[in-house]
């Protein structure tokens, strides 16, 4: 155990203790990964690779990672991703169990056992030049907002409400034309038994792996790509798994009385006032996220349509919901679940900005998967550490309650984040300037958050709260 002597606040001391906890969690995960490797050398290299990713170097490639790891050449790094013998998907399972157990432990410590556990499904892309990378295709890339040459990977994020979140599963999407060309498949390193799977089917594979590892989810959430997949919805219902999936406005449902309507037509029948109620989709960085919601029953007692309307623009979003017999058919929990889909996007942002998720300078199928697993490991270590220290490192002033409230004399500090945990691992703060910057960033963010919340109170002063 490491003891820290400081004249600063309890939260500042806890942040420094966090550096020791982060190193402990990194060693713990590395030990759990040992059976996935045939030899000790690649296992140790994987630890150095993950440590280099957490060092937040500006650009992650074979050269920079090797330099950060202290290697004389990038050969070991390249061998780890391409030729070394280790079970990539077994390692992903280890990372998944580590992340879920750590976040569940943190939820228990913070007395949030009743907080929802949500599996958020989404895909993210990486721009790639040329035509030799596994899965590369000219397609719309959300990461750049236009049609470009790149690859797409489906991810599952484990979200514990009010505690934390981390990526726990991934499968790269491979176009059918790649699998139908033996020469191209061999050049891209595609497995011989690999068959074409849609993104919805890849989500089914990831969820099946999570279930096999004992992961229990209150809800599965996803956007229109997954809500439109009939096979995914049937898979979840066959496993009695509740879901809240976005669907397009043209999605057709059978309502009581045998009336078939699209989501758009059902919303039009509601009008602007009847059937709507104001509820929060959860707390964001700037305060409560208020929307108008409508809850419509369908011809099936277990299926419902949840419509969200933006209070300012009036923009509508549609969610198709399934609630098994064990859950009450009320909108309270589905609304909370719908608001917990965004952490997956935050995981993508953090993974790309800090851990090089989109910087894999490799082209073979296995190499891309291995880089993804090691990024997931780095993110899981930081997410679990931040979640475990959430109560000890958060000293924020109480949120404002009215728009004219004067600012507090001391705004405190936000809880330690996964991003800051990465900085702790890369540069453990001494009593000097590094520790000062660690505290200053969190104190500044707490002050900014308080002012954002007060501004939102002024804007939302007309909202009538619904309990």
C-alpha cells in the first residue's frame, strides 16, 4: 500500500493514490491474460504495448509504440500483432470479464446496485488508404462525416448507470465481396471459416459471447442499424432480454385493433400536447437532459413504441422496446436506458483520442483484432480505476437549484476520469507541477460544469418536472 502525505484536499490525495491503484489494475489484467499466450515473450510485449497506448503518445504506430516501450526496433511490436501465437478472442473475453467485474464492484461501493446495466451496441470506423486492408471499402464513414475508404467495427459497451463504462466486445465487419474472392481473402488474412455477417448479426455474436461470460444486462440499446435487424430483435426476445432499439420513422408496427402504422404516423396522431410528458434522459455534463416522451402500446403486450421529442427543435426519435414478463410495462426504465446509449460514443472518442483505437497501422484481419483488444484492455484499466475512485475523488459543489444562484466560493473537483487515469499511468504526479495540473484541470471542469448547469436551469425554467 502507498501512503501519500499532502496538505491538499482529500480528493487530491486520493488522485495520487489512484496512480498506485491504476498500476495495480494493470498488473492484475496482465496476469489474467497470461493463459491466452503460448509464450512468455509475446505476453510481456502485450503488456508493454498496452502501457505504451496508455502513455497518450500523439500517434500510435509500430515505431512510436516501440520507442515508448523501450525497444530498439518495431520488430517485436509487429510480431505481436501479426505472427505471435495467442488467442485474440480469448483475450477479449478476459478483458470483458475484468471490465464488468470492476464496474460492478464500483457500483456496489457507491451504493448504486440498483443502477441499470446497459449493453450499448454501435459501430465506429477508421479511414484506411488502399485496397489491401481487411474489410476496407469505400463507404460512409461517420468518423469523418462523408463517404471515404475505411473499415468498420461493431462494438459493445458495458454501461453501469452512475458508475462508468467500457468497451467489452468487438467484431470487424467484412464486406461479402471480400469473402467471395479467395485471392483477396488470403491477402487480407481472413480466416477460411469466416462467413459474411451483417452488423446486426455481428452484434448477436458479441452479445452471445457476453452471455457466455456471465454478463447480465438490464437492457440492450442500439441505433437504427440494429433496431432494423429482425434477427437481432428475435435473438434478444428468444433470450428474454429487454431492449430499447432506435428505429427509423418508416418502421411499421401493429397497434391495438389491427391498425398498421409507421412510427411517423403514430406520432402524428399524438399531436403536440396529448400523450406527451416531460422526463429526464439522465444527467449529462451540463445537467439534466430533458425531453418530451410518449409511450405507446402495440398489439403485443410486451412491445411498445417510445417516442422522444426535442423540447426546442421538435425533432423526433423512435425507440422500439421489448419488456419481458419480469419487467413492468412502464416507460420509466426504458427512458433511462435510452439515455445510456451515448457512453458508447464516449468510449469511441476516448479510445481514439487517448489510446489509438483508430491508429492501427496494420492491414491483416488478426492484426486489426489484436490491436483492438489491446486498446480495449487499456481503456478497461482506466475506466475501472476511475469508477473505483469515483466517490473518493469527487468533491464538486452541490448543483445549482435556481438560475439566479450565486456561484460557490469553492467549486471543488470532478471525480477522476478515465482520461485523467491514463495521465496518471503515463506520468505519476510528483508533489510539483504535474500534480498541480492534474488538480487544476479537474477543478476547472467542476467550475465550468456548475455554470453550464445554471445556464441550463435558466433555459429550462418553464419545464414542469414529472416525478
